[in-house]
C-alpha cells in the first residue's frame, strides 16, 4: 500500500513530510489562509483544491476547541495542505495535544523576548532539542505505528515553528529573538503592530510600512522566513518581491463575506 508523502514498509511507515516547510527550505514562497469560523473538515479539501499551501486554525481568536481543531487538522493532512495552529498562549499541555493531533506547525502570538522563543521551541521538540512528551500512533502519525527514534527525528525536523512579531518591544528585541534557535518563520502582525506604534488601523502609514520593511530585512538576514498577513490580493505580488516568503491571505470569513457582498452589490446597482 502506498500513499503520496509516505511509503509502506511492513507495519512501519516513513513519516508524512511537511510540504510547506520543504518549500521554505527550498527558498520558495508559500501562501495559505486563516480559519476563524468554519468548523467542517471539508474546508480543508476546498482550500487544497484552490491551490493553497497551508491553513492556520486560529485558536487565539477563532471559535475552535481541541476536538474541532483535531478533525480539521487530520483532514488537512490527508489532502496535503499543511495544517498550522495558532495557539492562544504558551501553555505546555495545549501545545502537546495540538501536536499529537497532527498539526504540522504551531504559531505563537505576542512574542517579545528570546526566552519566550526558547520555551516555545522546547515544547515543540523532543529531547535533547526540547522536552516534548512522547505520544505516537495518533493523528501525528496518521494512526500508523512507527518506532520511537524514527518519530523523534522526524518531528524535530519537520514541525514548523512560527513566532509572531507584532509590537514595538518585539521589534526592539528582534536581533536577540532571531538568535534563539529553532524558529522557521517570523510572522508580522501588521494590525497589532500599527496599534503598538500608535497608528491604530493605519497599516499603510509610512512609519508602519518602514518598520515592516525593517523586520523583513532583519528576519531574512538571520535565515528565517519573513511572514505576514494581507487581505489584499493585489499586495501578494509586491510582498513576494519584497522578500516575504510566508503569506497568510485573508480568512474563511473574508472569503464568504466578500463573495456574498459582491453579489448583493451587483443587484443593488440595478435597482433603487
């Protein structure tokens, strides 16, 4: 029996690769979107069919519990769109359960210091790189049996580690934060950054844009992939040209609202 991404070897199987992390290693730019509200696992098939590389299940602001997250993550693995989860905070027990469910990447918001990064990475990595507790044969191995050494090596290599840079404290500490080992993506939160800088909601303000450019440059200098969110499809090309390599485009809510609003507006323009 053979599946794309892993090959059967008796009772044991090689692990499913993290396609998004592979692309980042190759210097490519990846694109995905946020899940904030839709709870059906079928949404992963829809987004994969649309050509996205990853999705982010938002457990910081979105309406998701552990069970719903696990269902979405497992389906995402099957259709080969990388499931990433944004955790609400740095909680040991939550991080472990999300990874055991099969998430291939985690995002930590509100990072300000290298100590936070080191602690976060330690939760995601098995010894000696970290202190994650062992559990395999669950969603994290597609319910397949694997050897403990095989899974440790795979998980430590393939789990995508993302930290958010979204306030002035993080910007001031960026060089130090970047020296904490194990991070793959620095993800800029432009709205929170604008608030922190005193320009709430003015993401296009010259000072905000200058700071974003500085973050992108510094991040790339440390061989970490710069990431950012945008709701504007026309911004995707310029962001790529600017050096952003991890683009979170819009969300399930925005896709539905914008599509519905276009139809409603088209009719309103035809009648008083």
